[in-house]
């Protein structure tokens, strides 16, 4: 009995000791947890303070970025270099073009020399200033100083169109007004300054151009002085109207008409119609001349017909000019060409409704191939056999929107001299 009581007393004593130890452990754990919780709360407070501080920094940074956006000029480099002021009141862009040509000839009667040359090497500065536009373009391949001056003008939008003052192309001939970066063949046809308007591509004067989604109208008054020509009192005027009854993303049909008059006066240079019937640097034939000393005029009327339907493209112009002469009577010169191309890779030539001409095809990653052909003729109706013709076949490879290779084979005939000369021509072109 005594052993049972003793065992019971020992068990109670041991249980009491275990309970005391457990309670002490729990107190220690609670104390440790409270310490950890206090530390976490301190961390949370610290993080909240840091977040608030970072938010203030982010807000300040964004405000600074917004201020920079509204106060710093915008710089673009796609296809060239363009800088626009933050308030958009000033704009300047730098561009240029390099056309490097190689020629070889099948000689006949005319003495010609195959060669290489920079057909064009231009640097262009254009932009806007307080609502006025400007353009300055120098062609180093055309000569130094004034000899190489091309577009050089200031312009202002007003009365539903744009007024241009300075040195620019008069509004006449569709092919003449198409950029040399986008012409289908290496050289323009006889219905342009490469023929009936020979040597009179750019003139000094004032012009007005207005346009809609499917029409354009341009008129210009100018003197007969190019940038590098001597001062004279000759004057001229031209006007061009175009209309595109069909004009959408896949199809365009274009009609146009133009008229020009050029009146020689004191100091005027001679005005001629010249045919380079076997390409540039090939043989040439002067078909008609109005001398500056005569005081006579040249009156020209031109018709245009062109279209682009899917990958197919065609363009044609007819022009008739009356070259005045004080002795022997006036001489009528007529020129006509028909030109076409087929985009072998399926692209489409877009229509520029603002100027009434066609541009280069829009390209994908793989470039584009274009097969081209043109028949061109010019004739003085008053002189027997005073006629020249040129047939050209070509192939264009558009590497990308900036680089193009062109190949032309031209077979030219001069009825007046009996000469038949062929030319092989290759162009490497870069524009930006």
C-alpha cells in the first residue's frame, strides 16, 4: 500500500514538473513570435516609406520626361534625317540621291563613246519655318554653283493650294513632273525637257498648285532664265489639269492636259527641240529652233493618258509645239510616246493624287522586279524626214525602298541622217 502511495506521489511530482517546462517553452515561443512580428511590422513600415519615396521619384521622372517631350525636338531617321521642333513650327530634313550610270553603244553613223558617269549626285535640304516651306537642292553632277541648282524655292499654303516662289519645274508634262527617283526608264521621253522642252527643265517664277483626291490643277508664270543662265526679259506661262475618274488602292485611270507658252525677248537664249534618240551621251538631233533674238514664242499643248491596274502600268503623252520663226514660217513639232511596265513580283504602282503622277511600288522584304518597254517618236512636220524614234526595253530591280538597279537597251533611229544607234545602259541608284 505504501508503495502505491509513493508511486502516485512521484507521478504527480513528475507531471507537475513537465507542465511547468511546457508552459515556459510556450512563453519563450510567444515572446520570439512577438519579436518576429514586431520586426516584420518595422520592415513593412520601412518598405511603405521607400515605396512612397520611389513614387515621388517616379512622378518627378515622368514629369521631367513629359517636359522633355514637349520641349525637345523630334528626330526621325527612317529613309533620311528629319528634325521637327517640339512646337512643330520648324522642320528640316536632309535627303539625297546618287545615280551612277554605265553606257555602251552599238555604233552606226554617229561617233559615240561608251562611258560611265554620275547622272545625278544631289543633296537636298527641305523643311518648314513658321508656316512657310522651303527646299534647296544641289546636283553636284550638274556642275558647281548655279549650274547644279535644281529645286530652290520657298512656298506657302493659301487659297486651298500652295504657292511656290523661286526655281522649280513649270506645271507641264506628266513625265517631267515625276521624280527622277521614280521614272520608269533611265531617261525621260521626248515629251519632256529631254526633248520638246530641251534645256528648260527648271525656271524662275511663281506657281500655284491645288489638288483633291482625284484631280490637280497647277499654273505657273516664269521668266526664261534658268539658275545658271544670263539675265533676260523672256517670259513664259504654263498650266496643267489632271483628273483620275478611277482611283483606289488597286486601280487608277489618269487623264491630263497641259499648255505652255514661252516668249523670247531681250537677252533670251535660243530655245530648241532636241532628240537624244539613243539614250544619254548618244547621238542627238536638233529638230526646231526659236532664236532668242527673234522675239518669237513657242506654244505647246500636251495630253496625258495613264493607268495602273494591279501589277500592270501604262503611260502615254502627246505634245504639239509651234516654234515661231521670223523667216521661213513657224515650225510644228509633234512628239508621242507609249510606255508600259509589268511588276513581275506582283506589286502595284501607287498614284500620287497631290501631284498627278505615279510613284515607285511599295515593297516587301524580298524587293521587286519590273519589266519595262517604251516607244518614243518626235518629228518636225515642216521639214522632210526631220524625225527621230527610240524603242527601249528595260528591267528594274528594286532592292529596297532606297536602292534600285535599272537596265535599258535603246534602239534609236534618225530619219534625217539615216543613223541607227543602239545603247546598253545600266544604273545603280540610291536615294534617301
